[in-house]
């Protein structure tokens, strides 16, 4: 059956968003070398949210802010902005970008489990088995790192928490799109997430030496703001409204591939046999979890 022009546009846009999100890991890794992790997240989402709010009246002119909308998107932003950024950025300061990209591939599993909890979708045995397999893959990925450097369980927990929070963000967005346009949710939830995260940065700001920040780090932040937040999150929400959260989350596979390859090529990160096996086990688990 031939795909319609609309379907091709949606799929193509989501593919572009997945590439932007995949390169996100390299950009974060570069930025957190000289900029505190919470500050990176706050700048990324506050400024990215502002860009979305600027274009919102032109793309969704009938969307008007209401008290209920603001409260709803604040709640979504706590998961997609505050918890996600705080956990991912701090975790990436302690582990490799490729590890983070691989663990983030489990986000569809957590989204699926949450959707079942909300009664959006039924939960099957294969879902539970797949979730367990994917967690085993995560364990193998971090075992590889533990063999060559001191390993902290908190690193594992932080990156996994980021994956869970992104899954929650996608499902909550899907639920609320029954009431609000997709770009409206993306704009307000992103901005509120960044603004709330900004309130948690005073101690980091007090210790931060602006003079140590490289041009490369500022360019990485600019990329995070424009491409992996304003553009990617806008497309992500639009895609959820068109084809559903389940099909959109599949594009995280592309983001994972781009994240791993770019981490190896740009950052020179190693990718040993144990990590490769862990990646295969993880992705097989995610595949079965979604069947």
C-alpha cells in the first residue's frame, strides 16, 4: 500500500527529530565538561521553550493559555524537563554518551508500562518479559564500564531515571492531546520545565567559573536549545498527535543509533564486545516489550 504524502511528511519529520535527539548526547557531553549539568538543562529548556512560545501564535493561532493548560503543562514539564534533564545531564557527567544513548532506548518500555497503568493499553506477558530483558541489557552495558573504571550504582540509576521520565513525558503528552494542541503542550511544558529547573541551580551558579567555558561548549548549548529541544520536541509532540505515542517512541531506536555512532566518531568513545552484547540484548528486550 502506498504511503500518502501526509504519512511521508510525518515519518520524515520524525526521522529528522530522531537524528537531532541522537546528536543530543554528544552535545550534552561536550557542554557538561565546563558548564554545570543543571545549568545546561535549565538553559536548554528555558530558551528552547521560549523559541516554541514565540512561534506558537503563528502555528496554532487558536491556542489560548488557560489556568488548566498552565497547570497541566507544568506537571508534564516536571517529568520532561526537570527530572529528565537533571538525571540525564548529571548521569552523562559520570558515564559515556554512548551508554546514555543506549539506556535511553528503554524509554518506550516505561511509556508502555505507564500507559497500561493509566488504562490506555492492556499489558501482556511479552511486555513484562521484554522489560526484564531490556534491563538485563542495561546491566551488561554498565558492566562493561565497571571493568575499566570505578562504577557507581548512582550512575546507572540516574540515566535509567531519565529514560523513565521521558517515557512518562510521552504518555502524559498523549493523554493531554485529547484536550490541547500538540505544539501548545510542547511549548509550555518545555518552558515550565526549564524555568523550574532554573530554580534549582543557585548552588551550581555560585561555584561556576564562566571563564572556563569553551566556545565548543556554548555551541553545544546552542544546538541543544534550537535543534534537540525547540525543533525536536515540537516535531515529537506533533508526531504523537498524528500517529500515537507508541509509533513515535519507535524512533528512539534511530536516536539511539545516531547517539552511539556519533559518540564513537566525535568523542572517540570505545565500544567493546560486552557493550555490543548489552546493546543487542537491550534492543531485543524493547522489541519484545512493544509486541
